[in-house]
């Protein structure tokens, strides 16, 4: 019996629900064999054929709708031989890749990380659905994260893009950077992070670290840090695996008025990353991004009051 299955290529996320939406429309063989196939090539989809003795050519046809995304896909073929009631397999499946010719990029899914009281880190996989945001079962990432007194994602951690990553400050004030992998959904390695890289010491002078995506306009995610004197500092991202943050530059003072700072990405629709801050009275303020590293935020505008009813904002 010959078997053909399909899966996302390395670097792609796993398929959800009815994805990728590609139909397996027909299967033919020469000489004629008894074949069956699924409707789609999604999870568990594929074809199988009971082959006669000798060489056999199996041909299958795929059809993608105009709305299909630009998936990169691996087709893998293998076989099973029944010898006197004993099942034997081949030397392993043969793989061949192809891509869907589409102008629509594969939509990304984001991850939520949660650290429990024992110091274990878990990731919740985003579904891309507005009704059920995350898959029910979190995936373990690792243990020992209780050594960190501050954690910040420089940019949203997602399933398709590498880089960005998470910074973590330990009790000694050392800052570490965890660069993120791309496509660890589909890869055999499920860890979303590469091994940590030391950024530097003395980071316990800061009372808050906030990832703000790209506020400098260079396409790299950045970090802002508020110190004990209420000064605000920008540590621009470099995209370097060994030296991920540039030297700090001061971008503000008097930021002790705020109890929370949030790097929200672009909430204003101008393709520039913004900042949201909650003050001690529970008022939420918007700092619109300028894309200028020297003055990354415009004057604040009031969003609304009553936000002190929440004990956590993300």
C-alpha cells in the first residue's frame, strides 16, 4: 500500500480547522490500483492505494480556491508491505515540497506566555478566532523562570516570524535576551526560544521594562525602561543575536505619574507603534508614536478614566 500525506513546511505554523482549504480532487493510477482519498489535505488528509505487483504510477490533483493563503507544503509518500500477514514498512517516507501560488500571506497567530507560581513558563497558542482566542491546553516552555524579576516581550511573539523575543531580568540585575524561533508550531523542536544571550548588568536600576515593538522606525523591536528617578530611557533593538540592544538614550522624565506602561503596537492605524500609560488616578493616556528615535512619542491624549478597576493590563 502506498500512502501520501501533507503537512505545513518548516517555518510555517500548524493548520487550524479546515486549513489549508486545498481539495484533493482526484487520484488515478497506471496500471489501475484501488485508491481512496480524503476531500482535503488538512490534518489527517491524504490518499492511499493498494498497488499491484510491479511499477505503478499514481497521479493526484489538487485544487486551491482563489482565497487560499500562500502556504508552503510538504507532501510525503511512503509504503507498507504485507508479507504473509506481517506488515513491513519502507526505508522512510520520501518528501517533496511545493508552494501555493497566492497573493494572500498566511495569517499569523500570536502566543500568550504565562508564568506560574512555581516558575514554570507556559505558552497559549492563539487560534486566530475572535470567539476562542487560545487553544485550551497550554504547552510547557520550561522551568526555572522564577529567577526573573521582570519579563517583557519586545514585540508580539508569533508563529511565523523569528527575532524580537523576550528580555528577562534576574535578581542580580542581569538582563537576558531570548530570541524567538519561527514556525515552532510545525517544527519538531517546540521550544519558542533559542538559548538566552546576556545583554548586560545593572538593570535593577529600572522599576519597569516595556517592549514597545518598533518606535524608532527602523523595523526593529525596541525596549523602554523607567528608572527609579522616573526618567524614561529608550534601548533600541539591533536585530543582533549577540548584542540585541543599543546603548540607552533618554526620552523623557516625570514618568512616575504612571502605574503602568503598555507597548501596544500600532493602535492608531498610522503604522507607527504607540504607547499607552495608566496614571495613579486610573486615567488611561495615549502617546502616539512618531517613528522618530529622538522623540518617539507625540504629546499625550486622554483615552478615558476608570482604568484603576483593573489589576492587570496586557
